[in-house]
């Protein structure tokens, strides 16, 4: 089953938002590689995102090309919380609201009916991600809280910048 929804006209040519499939795995891998400062995952990890997490992830396709991808999952011991793992938008589709639309598409799915919170982690210098989640917080009318997430030295052995935990909510999704 493929969830799909047409994007609002703010993006030219209206990308199609749909649940990812196994066939999207390598396209996701290439898209994430091209979207600095995102951390690339293994192609196998991206394949799992497109299959095991398909109901809480979304692919944006324009003229047969993957131009956006959001991976997420419901936190197992807190199913009211959607963790947004990664947001990738190709250069050609940036600045047009696609990232927000992709997250909204996930939230509209039956799987997310009980979601009242969104969590993610963001490095301090990732201005694009901060702007996205601040806009999303405002749209959902949910409080945005920042706290320590993963520490550069304690969790990443000095190999990766610290990540702040971002939590938005509580919010109430419209019943649809």
C-alpha cells in the first residue's frame, strides 16, 4: 500500500509524497550524501528506513526522481512520539516548504493518530533544521523544548558534534 498526497502548489510541478519502498533505498543513500551536513548512513540502513520504517517515513518524487526524504519512527516505549531521524531535500527542491509538507504527510497517516510529540536531534550549527522545527512547532501550536541529547565526547568519542534533543508538543492532530 502506498500513501500518497499531492503537494500544495507552492512547489512547481507538484512532487508526489508517498511511502518509500525498497527500490528507493539507493536513491535515498545518494540524496543524503548530497545533503550536507547530514550524516550519511550505509545503503543498507537507508534500505531498512525505506522498508521497516516506511509507514513513518516519506519519499518526495518529482518527474521520477527522488527530491526529498524524511525518515522517522514511533519511539517503542512512547508510541505518542514520532522521532524524526533524518530530513533530506535536494538542492532543486529547497526553500519551498517541502520538508514541512513531508513531515505533515507522515503525521496524517493512520499510524500516527496518537502522536502528540515530535522529537529529533540537531547540531547547534544546523540553521536549516532549527528553522524547520521552529516553523513546525508554530504550525502545530506545540511548545519547542531543547535539551542535551548526545554529547560530542561522551557519546561520539569526539568524532561528531554534540546533538541537542528537540521536543515539540504536546499537540493535537486533526482527526482525518
